[in-house]
């Protein structure tokens, strides 16, 4: 069964603005896209402030995985969307069906994990999903607007699972990278 990935196809590695500020995250993204599920990089947690490229990068990773491994199901959703789906599944007595559907995913990209703060039910389900994904060697990619140590009201077991992989930061780009980004956006939007 094919799953609609929810990836934005315009976000790709070949048009990602590379700079010293994003080199570590970009290198991790290249590695994950060539070897999804590799233990050392699973999960891959990318964090930064708002507007520095997390969404762009995880979509580029997902698109590259789909290109290299066409049979892999990739799903990219926000934690808010995921939480709503969890709550709806539980309210409709479909938790098992929802969990089984998630098992069809090979690469799970969950954006803005910080919004799961205080959402006990969604955190429990994502913990179950993470454990199953780890056991089956499936890739998990997570974004956050802060470091794990700065997250509040997150299940300690969930934080522990996040720490088993690799965490990389995107930093404020240097001046030249900003100019290149602006030039590229002006050209593509004319």
C-alpha cells in the first residue's frame, strides 16, 4: 500500500543553500537519505530557531529517500497533525487500526516535536511507534525549535529515545548564505 508522503517536492538537496551554518545537519541528512534506518542516525533530530531551514531539510531528505528507494513509504507530518490523528483514533476506538496503519511507514518525519509538550496520549503513542520503528530498522526524523534539554512536559522515556540517535543544529546563516537565499527566492518567484 502506498502512502501519500505529504512532502513538498520543491524542497531538494540540489536547491538547498549550503553554508557553514548548516553543514552538520546537511551531512547528517545526506547520510540518512542514503542509509535510512541506520542505528547511529536513528532518530535524526534537527533543531534550530524558527525559519532556519528545518522543514526544507527534512523534506529534502524525504524526497531523496523516495527517489533512491521508491518502494519505501515516507510520511512527513507536524506533531499537531499527528496529535489530532491520535486523539481522533482513540475517540473513535480505532487506536489499533491507526497504529497498524503507521506500521506501513518506512520513514516517519515528525516536525515540531515541541508541540507534543503536555500531550500525554500522543506522547504514549509516538513512544510505541518509535519502539516498533527501532525494532524494525525504520527511520525516524524529528524537528524541534529547541534542544531536548529545553523541552518541558515531555515523557522522559520519549526524550531518552530521541537521544539514542543523532542531534544536529541549524545555526543562523552567515551573510553570504542569506544573500544567496534571497537571490534564489527572487529568481524563482518572478
